[in-house]
């Protein structure tokens, strides 16, 4: 396509989200930097523009209907369509998260952002995505969302600490991704879940061993899938992740 591609990345002011925005921007795309905090959002936009990226800020709090609707209107007015949505915004929730000690309010808050936030944004953006010639949705998941890996893990290094809010929220997001794929089959909209690996971000106290750019690579690959590519899958850099 000759037209400039349009993407929205949620939680794009830092970490993996910023790296995804930077990577897609390097392809010549126009990038909506979705973030809730104005100062950090605009600082990220400035950094991206300084690197040559066509970036603009999108005020976006994924837990608030009015904010999500406003983001959709902004993109509608600016571009008239959306080619790629990357649902990256997420929170870890208060720790520790031992199930026997967990505050249900923590689980509720994590699911509200990590799962319902993705659903809320996806549904608001679907009319714009349907106008694209090659619409793609990428939901940023994690290996901690793999029930197979969780059930066979022998060390925290493999799938992280026990986390009754965060880990199941990613399992939930994977399941939601699959249901969207079933509904959208035949529409040309490809939707997949991406595992970035153990990336050093503030979400994990920068304990990860991968860089944000390394973590962003799988999202960029899924965002640029050719027509007829996979949908309803769960992927990491090395291939498919077991459910």
C-alpha cells in the first residue's frame, strides 16, 4: 500500500509500549501514543519525533469509557481509519499476590486494566480498523499467562512469582483474543497475543534480562503480518507459546 499506515499503541509512553511505537514509527508509520498521563505522554511524543517518527499523543485511560471514546474520535478526525491496534497498557497490581492472602480489589483492578481495558479499546477502534486494507490487532500478553508453562514450572525464573492477579489476567486476555479471532474470522482483521519475554521494565522492577526493543520485536512482527497470516494465536520471538 502506498498510504501511510496508522497505528495506536496503548501504554506507549515507556517500556515495551514505547519501543513498539518507535519500531513501527521507524517503518514510516504514523503512531498514536496512547497514555493517560499528559506529561509523560507528551515527553514520549517529543522523543519519538526527535528520532524521526510521525508521532502524536492520544489521551487514553483504558479503564474509562469516555476517555476511550475520545481516543477513537481523535483518530477518526486525524486519520479516518486505523490499521493497527496494539493493546499494551497493563498493570501488575499490588504485591505480593499469594492467592490465600490476596485482596479481591487487587484482582479487580488488574482485570479492569489488563483485560477489560483491552476489550474496551478494541471495541471502540473496530469501526476504524474495518476501514483498513490490512487491519491487525496485537494484545500484549506474557508467558505467565500460559497455563502449560505455569503448571510445569519448577522455578520463578521460568514464569515469575506466584501472582494471582497478574498472571491470570494474561490468561484471560489470551482467551479473549481467541474469542475475537473467532468472531472476526473472514473479515481480514488478524488478532494475536504476543509474549515479549522477560523484559526489564518498571512493571517488574527492571529485573528482566531482555531490552524493551527485544520485547517489542514480536509485536512489530504481528502488527505487520501479511494477508492470510495467523490469527487467534499466542506467539513469542521463538514461535508459538503453548496455551
